[in-house]
C-alpha cells in the first residue's frame, strides 16, 4: 500500500492501480480487521485518480459499512477524507461507527466538515506531513474558490515544499497549477 501511495503521488497511475489491487486482495485474504479498510481506502483513491468513480464509490460504501469501532487507523488519513469528499459523503458518514476520540479523527472530521486549514494544522501537530500537504492542497482550492488568493498561496506553499522534497510530482503539479492558474498535466 505504501509503495502504491508513493506511486500515486508521483503520477505512476498504472503501477498504483496494480499495487492497490494486490493490496486489497492480500488484505481480504488476511481479514485481520483494519487492514482491509485501509486497503479499500487506498484502492478507492487510486480508482478515483483513474476516473473509475463507480468502482471507487462501491468500495467506499463497503469500507464505511465495515469500519470497525475503536481508534481510527492512522493510515486512513487525508487520502480517505478526500475520497469521501469527492464521492459526496458528509462528515456525518463517520457518525455511529464507534470511533474513539483521537487527533487523527479530529483532523479527518475537520477535512470532511469543510475546514481543510484546521485539518492541515492538526495533521501538522500530529507530524503527518503527507496528510498535512493533502489537506493544504484542499485548503488552497477552497480559498481560491472563495477569492482569497493570498491565504490560498500560504496553504499551497506548504504543500509544494513538501511535495518537492519527496518528488511527489503528480500532487506537486496539482498545487503548482493552482498557484499559476494553468491546468494540471497529471
């Protein structure tokens, strides 16, 4: 899953899809609780990136139905939140799941509730730079749409700095396209 997430961030979509398919098959075979949920979330994200929305929606519905009570799996971070947002799930989609309070859950709820700046701040406090960068990208989009380019730039600059450091070219391209007003190439 980790290799696939890296590939997705770098724009290696076919490889990320293959990794997501293999990860889901392994997770379902193991059936150890949280691993299938994490694999479904990753697979759904990869499918969305490939434009396969219906398949992503079906997997996400299964994931939400089977989400186990307790602490939120930390790897269900901003990627999971962005998938839920893109598929139209409200913040209330996590209600009644018996999820234990945590900073990870707070960050995910902030993202789902439409406050990606707060989500980015919470992920920064946790120390999850990839999740922070994804939340900052979402914040930049929302702030640009709200006519707040200076605030958007501040959010996007944080994301760009991280993605340059880790060579996450696909995400870097998205952020830079927002900063420059040009269409993203990936």
